[in-house]
C-alpha cells in the first residue's frame, strides 16, 4: 500500500542560508540585502529588545538564522552587502498593505518608500502575517527582489527551506504542464454526511507556479514554495470552511464570490460577523485563487508550508493582484479588509472535512486529480510517484 501524500520519510539536508539564497536569487555580487520583521511595537527592535520576549519566536528565527547568518559569513560568501534588520508594526491580517514607518536597531525611524525599497536589491521578510502581496507591488515599483517567509518555525527551516529549489521548480513544472489550460475544476466536499461541490471556472488559462526561484527582474518569492495555482474566472456552488475558532460554516458562492455563510457547527456569532462583513464589503468574498501543493514535506502546523504538500488544495478569498488577478486594495470598502486569505483543505488542517474527489476538465476530457487527499492516478503520473 502506498504511503499517504502528507507522510514523508524523506531525509532533508541541513539548512544552509548561503545555499538557500544562492539557489533562490543567484546573486551576482555587490547587491544590498536586508531583513524585515514585524512586531506589535516595532520600536522594540532598538537594541534587539524583542529577543527578550519568548512570544517572538518567528522574529527570533529571523535574527538568529538570517541576520546572524549573514553577519557570520553568508553575506561575504555570496558577495552581498548590508544585511541590516528593520522592524515594522504588525499589520493584523494576511497581505494587508504595510505601514510606511519602519524602525532600525539604533532607534532611527525610517520610511519604506524613502529609505528601504530604493536602497536594497534583495529584501527578506520574515513576519507573522504574509506580506507577499504588498511587497510584490512595491518590487514592481522600486525594482528590488525579495522573499517572504511568514510563520517560519523549526520544522520549516529543517525541511521546506532546506530543499533544493531547482528541484522544486522542476517538480512543479511537471504538474503545471499537466494542468495548464484547464477549463474547470470541481471539488467535492463532505462534512457531517452532507456533500457539496464547488465548480471553479478557469477559462483555459495558463496555470502558474510558485516555485521559489526569483532570479530575474523585480519579483517576490513566497517561501516555502511548491504549488500550482490559478486565478478563477468564475465560481459557483458551496463548500464548508473551518474558521479560526473551530466554527464550521457552509459558504454559498455565486458569480465568483462567497455571498453567505451558513452555520454547520460552532459559534453563531462567528457566522454572523462573517455575513456582516460580506454584506458591507462584498469583494471580501471574492475567490481569487485555486492552488495545489506539489511537494513531499512534513506537516509544519503552518499553512505556508502545509498548503505546499502534494494532495492538498486551497482556495483564497480577497486580494489577488499579486497573483495576476484584478482585485486590488482600493476596491475594498475598508482597507483592513484587503487581505488575501488562504482556505486550506488537508488531512491535518481539516480532518473532519472530507474531499472525496477533485476533477479537472481539460482538452475535452475530465480526469480525477485527487481522491481523499491522495493524488489520483493522473496526478501521480505527472509527478512520477
């Protein structure tokens, strides 16, 4: 019997900062690099006081592994300059625009647009919430490259960031070629014995891949990488969603947007708050991404890695401009709603939500991609398992 897709007995090499940066960016030498972190009070970066707070585990990884790693020889080995660390205030949501204020360890208050973006060639953001969308927009404006690594923990460092991203890119391309130009994808869900189907129209578009390589012009890689994704052209149907507090609601979708949530289990107030948000700011329900994992990785407990595991899939609501979509922050009624929120379906994140089957229609035929969080024959053939 084959092992489930989310199980791995794979042996990973020890994490190496020079190898990661060399593989992702292929730096040519002489480029300036910096590290960004987020803090509830960004002034605590002064004198590195944030290290005294044990809750700042993500930020400590940024300091101990990346900041110290660059100072201890990685920068010299790669011919990189700088290596400074800066802090900004926690945004409070995934992919919300960043504040312009940023603080340095010597106490200076600086500006992203005046002091950071124009003066660095490579920006590494290790934060609580994803900053991929705002940094991608700024990269196009100011010309830098970057990587976002939100939620970084020890498992991610020892696996998702220890892999060879040339290999990740090659594996993702195999899946992309077998899934590009799809007409539609249907996802069956089952929760508490009730079945539902979400039909996602794709219009024959080119599938895109997040593969971790950022070697060309202005761009930002989201790490760990390893997924195939689309920006839907239309979505209809229903699907169950697990909220952060454990509440489960059935999402009703038409015209590409969630327009109503129906309580299935948990807190009615959670559903009421969501419905009020959908009513007052309808674009918050827009489904702007469909993604499939391509890697064999251990479960990390962080969506940023767990959505990259082969056999998982995710949809996302909200902002989509960083993926090639049209939903930009200015189209939201409230700027604090301009998030990009992934909704991951996996055997560990949503064990009570079954996904009996995922189907794709492409080139005049319908094939099964996934069954019960396992890649089906078609997908296994693409990746060679």
